[in-house]
């Protein structure tokens, strides 16, 4: 899955939907046979002799081909090899029944989420581009310059439809909406701005080499980091096939809903990015028209969507909550990046989340408060999803309602 997502050039936001579609299909296919958990969407009605592994292979294959038709030949080759490998341990009839069941489940999940609001594409979102230079534009997002060396003009805001997309488990995108961003005349905002000015600048910053490196390391696809982390620990802990199907579905559906909740806030508050805040300035004393963020080291530069709250921190906060619940908070692990070489190691999930917040600040693309609050949002989403979806059979949490807003 990760390789397919990377080969498809899928951005981090859309990737949360992709990994959820795949993992949800695999889970409902496997659980439809094993029936250890409550289904996410598809009633567990598999043939009694169906192979769990064949069902999972087919379910993942169907969704990935639906999403990435250009990779269908490669995906079919991989699917066929995986099914052939089962022949030495499972009967042909069981494999065939599993394939048929996996197809049924994947088709049902695909049809369910086809109307989630991802399409049609909305019109371009330009924020306050038309009124830049007026008082009304102060504090509000507009397209930001993209990349070095030429600082190309910005592009329209990414993924505005995610702000109103139908969640997987949450009642609505705004269910855990954060309070507004810091007031521009507050001492807290001044402190955040000062930190960014010093630590997030492209050259002449106060960053150490490690701080510069970690900002680049974490500039990749958020969901894929956490899938690699989960895969590593699940192997170390010896999770069963069914346990893995459940873990990855819970992880990825949670991250998908965290992305939706985050985008609700982004397009509700439409807060400006640091490059705009520093170049334009709330007051003339705040401004530096030549300031460039460190992450403009990458051609994409500042992410093309409003700043608050941080997407990386929201999604990572939700993922860390799920994995801490599964493995324990103080679990040591290492992780690689899809955009930079090397490995980074951590002694706990909260340790990694804190570094991700630093990465966004040191990269010059997020205010500190945005990352801290985003982590809170992600954890709230994860807590809700884990108590309302895919629970073990007999677990009645959430059945009697709750007081979530």
C-alpha cells in the first residue's frame, strides 16, 4: 500500500482517505470471517470456508486498483503472487471463497465512501487574495509563495472539500472544532511569531543541524510514517493476522477522521501562514518582506492551505493515541521517511509527536500553538473513534450515547 501511494504521488491529506479505504476493506473482509470485532460497515456474512488471507489480499487489491488504475498491472502481479503463495497451506476452494468475499466487501466500502464528498472538485479557494493590502486581509490566508529558488506564485488552497466531507465515524467534521487561533495582539501570538522568525527561517536561523534535519525528515506523508511505525511494532509484538487487520483499520480510519476534523478548522478560521504573517506583518515592526521558511528547501515550499490547525500534528496526535492504547505509551520505536534518508528513534509516542511539532515550527510553516492544539484535536478524534467503531465483540462502550459535543 505505501509503495502504491508514493508511486501515485498522493498528497498527505488525500493519503489519509486512501489508507482508510484500504484498511477498512481489509478489516471488514477479515472480520467478516473471524468475527472478533464489530464491523465498520459490511455485515459479517462471509462463506464459512473462506480464507481470511485471500479475502484481505483481494479487498486491498480492489481498492488500490479503483484508486490507482494506472498501476493496475503491477497491482495484479502482486495480487496474483500473494494468492499463489497461499496455495501451499490453504485449499483452492477456501482461497476462491475468500477472494469472492474480499471483492464483495471492497465493492461495498468503495460504494459507501464514493459519496463522502471527495468529488466533484470544488472551485479554487484563494482566501483573501483579492483584498490583499487592505486591513481585512490581515491575519487571513492567501496563496503563499512556492519554493526556491524563484519563489513561484502560490496556488489555490488544497482540499477545501475535506472540511465538509462525511466522516467515517465522527458525527460531523466540526464535532471537536478547536477555538479560534491566537489573537494577533496577544503576547502568546507574539511569542509564537518570534520563535518562527528566529527558528524557522531559511538561512541565519538559531537551529542546530539536527533541528534542520528533523524538519526535512518529517516533511513527507504523515499517514505513511505512522503505518510504518505500526508495522514495525506489530511484528515485534507478534500480532495475529486478525489483530493486525483491526489495528491498521482503527489507525487509518482514525487518521482519516482526524484529517477531516483538521480541515474543518482550517477552512473555518482561514488563518495566515508564517511566511505571510512575517512578510506582511500585523504591524510594520513585525514585517520582513525577504523572510523565507526553511522548508522552502523543498520545491513545494509552504503547504498550500490555511495554517490553523496543523495537519501533521492533528493526524499524528490521533495516530499516537491509537498506538499508545494498543502497545503502551512508553513504547520505543524507530521510523524512516519517504522524503529523506536516515532513521529517527523515540522512547514513546508522545516523544515523536513533540518532535513533529518542532519539525513544523523549525520548518517555518506552522506556529507553535497550532501544533499543540492540533495534537489535542487529534487525540479527541482518536478517543471518540476508538470508543465507537470496530470494538471487540461484547465491548459496549459508546452504545448508550455520550456527551461529546
